[in-house]
């Protein structure tokens, strides 16, 4: 029986799959980073390259056949160049084309139409020239600004590391009170009031860990662990401090100087030498006719 084994209770529902957060430094990552990871990798992104159907079943008008609705997302490829721009959730699609009805289908890649454009961030007070798509520009217009687009869109829909890093930078700027707009206090106050709703969704710790890749998060947790270990005193010093405090509470004069007074050390040596000489005198050999 499974209950007879040491791990029987854990095996009742099968073995758990190991993941990035179950072993090694990944197990030390805080919940703040795991929340970002779920938003980035586990959350279902919005349908961009197909139109999802509502409901669970559909009926064909001609035959009346009822079939289940299956909204299967298309397999997408994110090339390295996609992380240098903001593609608005678009990616490269790999599929097949039947160009001739009498020949085999051939592989084909559908690449989004890219263009160079300039976007403006009001919170960062910067103009940036980036590679975008038509959908990116449409999303920016629909959200009434580049900052609103980044802050409202989850990481799984941004897809680009450039967009995610910019979102992290904007959140840090909001949390700091928009110091770049310190020269314009009226505008600074209006922006803080306008974008304050986005800060309510994140804690300071979540903003600190937001936008980090898995290797960057491991490097960060490793450095934090090393700093924490360096600040902790060795057990030997802790025990010594506790012993000195106990001796001070007992009123021993030697402990009041922390055991560093030379006069007390000499007195202790004298006491030890006298005790040793008295014991040696008792144990020394004496003749019978002494």
C-alpha cells in the first residue's frame, strides 16, 4: 500500500512535476516574482491571429451536425528581433501553404509588417524611436496613450522584453512620485492622480521583481542571499556575546571589561599558578625520614 511507504501520503495523487520553482535557487524566489511569472508565461494571451468563437458547441447550417468548439491558439515564434521592438502581441506564425492542388503543401512563415515609429511616454518624459506594427499603434490609440497601453496590458500580451522593461520602469517612476517631472509640479500632480489606479495593483516588492527574466531573478536572489549571509554573525561570536552578557548579569568583575583587561588576566594567572603549586606540593614525593 502507498500508505506504508514514508512518502505514501504524497504519492496518493501521483508524483508532482518538478518546475523552475521547486528546486535550487528557484525555490527561494519570492511570491512577488512568481506572480509576474504567472502573468508572463502561464496566463492565456489574447487572441491576435484568429477570431475565437463563443460557446461550447456549434451546428452546421447545411447538415445540422453538432460539433464542439475548439479555440486552439496558433503556435507562435518570437524571434530575437521581436524583443528589440514593440509588436503589440504579434509574432511570427509557422504553417503550411497549399499553393497547388496537385502538389504537396510547403512550409511558410507569416511575418507581421514592421515599421519604425516614435512613441512618447509622459511619465518618463521621453520620446523613443522603436519598431512597431499597425496593431501596436492601434492599441496605443485605443488606450489613449503609450503609458496607459503598457500599464493596462499584461505581460503575456506585450510579449516583447523591451515593452516589459519599459512597463517596469514606468511603475518604478510612479512609485517614486515621478521625480523627472519635479520641475513642473502641476503636471507632476496631475499625472500622479491620473495613474494612481495602476499602483494599487502592485506592492513595492512586486514592482521590484517585475520584468525580470528567470536568469536575472536567480542572480538577484543569489546576491540577496549572499548579502544576508554576510551580515549574519558566526555562531561562535553570538555565543561569546551571550556568555559575556550572562557574566555581566552575574556581577563578575572580569566580564565587565569584556575579558580584555591585562590586570585581571594576570590575577587569574596568579590564582591558577597558586592552585597548581598547592596541588603539586601535595603530590610531590617526600622521603620517609624527612
